C-alpha cells in the first residue's frame, strides 16, 4: 500500500507596519483549526510576526510583543543619518527573543525578504543568517528608519520590491495561505485635498498594483479593508487589539469557502 503524500502548506505574511499585527490574529484562528504552515514567506512586519511564530510564540504573545515596542522614543532618533530613527533600535526588542539564533535553527522554514539598496536586488536570507539581522533588514522603512548594514550590504524594507512574497515559495507548496494587510482605502475626491493625501494615495496604489497578481497564487487569501483605517505606527493598546481582532475575524469569515481544502 502506497503511503499518502504529505502536503506542504505555505503561509505568506505581507508588510504593513503595525497593521501586520492582523497576521497574529490570523495565526490565532489557524491554531484553533489545527492548521500548521511549514514554509513561511515574510516581509517587514510580516517578518516580525513570522519569526516570532516560527520560534514558538503564541498569537497572544505576539500581540504582547507589539504592545511593548515603541520606536519613536527621543533616544532612538538618528542625527545626520539617512532616516529619522536608527534601525539598530529593533535589536533592543529582538535580541532577548532570538539571541544569536539563525534562520536554520527554527523548526519551520522561514523565508524573509529585504531590499539591498546598492545592487537594487531582492535579498532572500539563507539559513545561516541571524534571525535578528534578517528581521531588522526587512523592517527598515525608507525615510523612517536608517538602512541596515550587514557586511558590505545595505538593506531596506522588503516591501520596496516585494511586499507580498508569495512568488518565492509558490513552487514549494502544495497549498498556500496568504495574508495581506495593506489593501487601499476607499476614498472620495474630498479625501484627496492635500499634497500628503495625494502622494500617499499614489504610493499606496503603486504598491498594491505590484502585488495584486500574486493573490491568485493563494488557495486561501485573507485580507480586510477595515485595516485601511489604521496607521503604520499605531501605539495605543486598544488600537493594536482591534487590528489583531480584525485579522482573526477576516480569517474566520473567509474560512467556510476554503474549509474543504484545509
């Protein structure tokens, strides 16, 4: 009698700042359904959530981690540097969790993407790379945090080139779940009355257009336009809890249509 083929499940977690906490809400629902992804492709905030999950943290522990982080303390501001805040501050939050562990030390196959600014290429970190360095590199938002330098490479946010990195694992999975937290907000002409609002809208649409074709790679795609009402750097605990709950509810609401697959 032939053994039944064991299917490999992939999970894609997009970037999105603190909106990435919705990923943890999705993970809570997956845990309730005993759905266990083996391969994760993560960008920026998704890299934070994915690495915490891959090291064994629960969804609630990931929520607590986000509540503990505050990047815009005056001590973190960078002077005469290409960014408002030093990317090194991430180390303060990440090293107590990951210490010197590499991606290869994790039980799950975790792929983290970043943008290498000098070459202009996407970087997918190998298993020998330290988790802390990979996460910081993927989360260094241009214009906000300084680029993160490792050796001769200068890294910036993975979302510059690949905010939803489903393409990097699609040929290695039998099924794939994708979570995207950066859906454009529904707006009216009245909403676009300032330079900031028009510029923000233009970049939002550009990023979304780059990623939208990859949604079709997913057997189960999870997102919510409710997240558009939240900022990239939410700080208040109740706002973070709302984002977490939106992710959980989005997974729950969409599960019925894909339940037979999982």
